[in-house]
C-alpha cells in the first residue's frame, strides 16, 4: 500500500536556537524539534544519555515490599523460582535476575514455559504440578504475570509468595501477589510506562542492590556492577519495540556499547553467528539480526537455550547454542514464508475478505497446522502489506492460540477487551497482543472484532504515513551532517531514524545486487555542486523497470562501512515518479 507523505515543518526559531546553543548542524536541530526536544537542557540529555540520569526505582509501586522479600529469601536460603516469558524481553529479564541472585548466593532456578505446549505466563498448573512439588518458597516473574490471577491465588493458598514484574497492561483487579511491580498498573504514577519487561526487572535489581548494601550484605563479596547487564537490557528493550526514550534510551545506549565490547560470552557468540563480528552493531542490527535468533528458541523449540546462552561462561558452549539459534531462525523463516504465501494466495482467491477493516484468519481450513510461535511475525508482515489490524490463530484439539498486530490508529488491546466474552484469555499492548479462543467462538469473534475496528477508526487510519523530517538538497549533504545524525542514535520506536526528501533526482547508474536490492548513483538537477551519491533500495521487484528520473525520493543518510573505509550512502525508503 502506498503511504501518504507527510513533511514536518519544525518551528524555525526553536531549531535555529538549538543549533546555535548546541553548536550542532541545523538539520540535526530540526530533527530534535521534530522529536519535541526544544530546550538545550533536553537536547543535551538526549544527545549524551547517561546512567546517572536514571530516575529512582523507588518510584515504582510495591518495589519496597519486593526488595525486602527477596532479601529475606536470599538470607534464609529459601528456594526462589524465576518464571519468565519465552521472548527476548522475558529471556533477558530472566538472565539478569538469575545472574544477580546467583552472585548473591541465592538458592535460585528458573522456568520458562514452552510456547506451544504451555502458552503464555504463569498458570495454575505450574503451581500445582511444579512449584509445590519442588518446594519453592518464592516466585518472581519476569515480563509476565499481570493477568495470572488463578495461578497467584493457588500459590498464595500453598504458602508461596509471588512477586510480579511485568509491563503488560494490567486490568482493574491485580493478582493477589505480595508485590506487583508494573508501571502499567493504574495506581502506579512512576512515569515508567515506556519500560520493557527487562527494564522493570533491571529497576528491581537497582533497588535490591541498594537494600542489600544498606543492610551490610556486600561487606564480604563485591557488589555486582549493574551496568554490565545493560547489554541484555538493550536486547530486550529493542526486541520488544518499546519506545527508545527516557530511561530506555539511556539503557539502550549503554547496552549497545557493551554489546560491541563483547564482554558477555553469549553475546560474543551470537554476534559471530549473526555475521556482525567485523563491524559495530547498532539498534537495527539488534532488532533484525540478534533478536530474531534469540526469539527463534521459543518459537521453534524452547527458550531455555537462550537463557543458557546468556549465562554460560564457556565460549565453546555459547558458540554451539548460537549456531543452534541461527539454524532455528533459518527454519523459522522458511516456515514463516510458507504460511505467509498460503495466506496471500487465499486472500487473492477471496478478495471479499479484504473488504473488512481487519483480517482474522486461522489454520482450520489449511492443509497444514500453523506454528503458533510465529503467528505474530506473519501478522506483522500482513499488516505491512494490507495496513489493517491482523489476528492469526493456530488451533490444536479445538483450542486456538492467536497473535495480533495493529496499526497506529487502532488499540489492539482495547479491541480484544471489547470481544473478551468470546475469548478464553488475552493480553498485550496497543500494537501487539495474544489470545486464546475455542473453535466454536472463531466466527463470532471475527465478526465482532471487525465491528469494533470499524467503530474505533476513521478512513485515514488505514493509510500509512511516511513522515519526512526535512527536505534536503544534495548540495546540503556532507560528512558533518551525517556525523551529526549519528549523535541521535540509537534509533528505534519513539526515535525513528531521520527520513529526508529530495526532488528532481536523476539516475546516473543502476544495478541489481543480491536478488532484490537496487544499487544506484544519484544526482539532483539544478544543484550548484552537481554532487553524486551512492544509494541503495532494499527489497524491490528486480523485474520492475527503473525510470531515468524521480520526481522525489524519501531517504535516510548513513555511513557505509566496507573494506575498512566508510562512504556516504543514501538508503531509499520510497520514490515517486
């Protein structure tokens, strides 16, 4: 679907003032204003993220009770179970909490449920079949638990305390846990709603380390350096597509530096397996090369191997696990492609389905059973192509597990809440959510969900927007500009990589590289310097003819590193002829 181009026009006085006071490139100042950063103080904090600017963890509701209970469990050598989610966010949160508690000599182990066999979050059966027989005294969840009312009640009845750390939307009634550390709970005014699950866990560790320090715990052993956990915090934060603002920006910036230092054995092995060992990784590499490999564990087999990767001290073992994750990721991509092709062929044969404002499909009439672990990825691909909310459901023995993805104009969590009578359970965020449903409710749910989408959206919501930060002439592009743009990293949700526009573009040369990437040399007519720039356009149809000129292009500016040299490169996002 062709997007609508929206060109930002930042307030010129504010941009000029920032540029002058910060001594930065005027275009960089304009991008900052586009991000609602208008004062020198805000800009300096943004451009130079510092761990010293992290706000106090004690702003979080229930964190005092949680730290006291965990400290007691450590001192009394009670059995502690960490119960995590099976995605990158949950895996990394589990890993840092495990490492910290092991350093504190706690009696701790962890449990991650099998995605397809057990499903999401702490459940009643986990308490009766595992927690009680194993004699655990305390459960700490990571990136889950906000909706585990029955499980927490069962643990409470058995005399097992539960501490929930989560960031998913919490309902009006919280589980009866000893502590629920969740910035999304309605009575928590900490202002940490942007944190990923691993970010919430990291904040718990800040508070726990201080509590133990204040009580003399670290007199005979070194305090753990929490900065060393930022590599995993960055992985989970980026992978969960949380906004890279405030604390997330600070933690991610520190984390990417650590990732590139490769101090953690598992991260070093993962980077090698991802083909990044000869170049520095950035947030985009984390999102598209590292995170998918970690997620492949839970999607295709079991997420436990990812926790092992990040906690092992043995490089040989780490490399074996990283190789296994890469193999699983390749298998995941093949499975994803097969399901996506099947769905697209179905939609071509049944165009009436696309008259709806949403897409709700299942594998009930498919020749193959869909892998529930990759429904979210396939749903994301369909949202990109058809730009409407998508819910995909994989059924087994009459019970379906689904994943949904949405568009900016529709809150998916609220949409599912409006259809909750037809669902066994659901949870998630505005843009991504999961659900469970029975076969006999599928048709009713599809109709009801589409009705909600129609009621809660307007026609413009179904047109993607391409937001242009600034119009640039080729004469204005130089090394100082690209160096200035580098200071805006890390890019991601909430801080997208700046996008520019130029008009009257001439194609000097063009060739296909790989199978579906177009490499070009571009110039701009009417410019004084007649500069030429290397450009690349990814994932194009190589069979399409290329005109000799474009009316306008939307592009990003980057340094391209190759053979120990760097050159200026445009990455073309869209063209208009």
